[in-house]
């Protein structure tokens, strides 16, 4: 079965959730999945769940404990670049059926690595591997390269009325 490259982008909620849902579906079909999370370093509920219930899903984070709010630090850049290098090796190895690069678009937005560097990694994808890239602000070059692009569009969000992120729903 041929594998494709997916992008989940846009300013609406649900990009990471959709990627983890696809990972759950793939795990249910007996597939091996690697999820690399850029920019994120906190242990979110979905990570606890896959570690507890999905032995064929591996999650590794390439971010610090807090999401980048202003300018990235050199430490943010270094950990993201190490992550991209490691994911490049993982993709070339063919050990996994699916590789998810969660928040890679945000890493691009903050210039932690370049779209050209990411495209070089993606060009080495084995034929049968499925790759999913999430995050707001997907650049046009990446959108053109992908096989499937879904944009999550915010229509209404309770966050704008002061509701804080809730465990098990937003994190």
C-alpha cells in the first residue's frame, strides 16, 4: 500500500488531535507509529494515553517545557534541529509505517529549521510510509508537496470568552 504525506494546518482546534486519532487507527491495524513533537515539551494527556495503551506508538518531544511565545532561544533551535535530524534517520530507516511531525509547521514559522530542510527529509520517505505534519502556518511549498492538506478553520472558540485550557480536552 502506497503511503502519502498529510498536512493538518489552520487556526482551528484539532490538528494534533486529528494526527493522534490517525495514529490510534493505524495502531489498531497493527502498524508501528513514531510521533515527533516539535516545540512541545510538556507531557500532554494524549501522550500519557498512547504510552499506556498503544505499545506500537513511540512519542518523542523536541521542545522545551513551555511553548514558544516570543522569539525562540538558541536552545529551542538546537532541540528542534536535533529532532529533525533524528526524524530524518527514522524516516530513512523504514522502521515505522507512519511518522507524525507534530507542530513541524510551527517550528518552520519560528525558523527553527527551514522548509527546504524539511522537504529534503520528506523526499527520502519510503514508498509505503505515511507521514503527517501538523501545525498552523503551513508554508505554500509544503502544501504543494503534500498529497493531502486539511485546514482546521476556527469559527467559534470558547477560549475567546475566557475559558482556560482543560486537561483531557485541550491538553
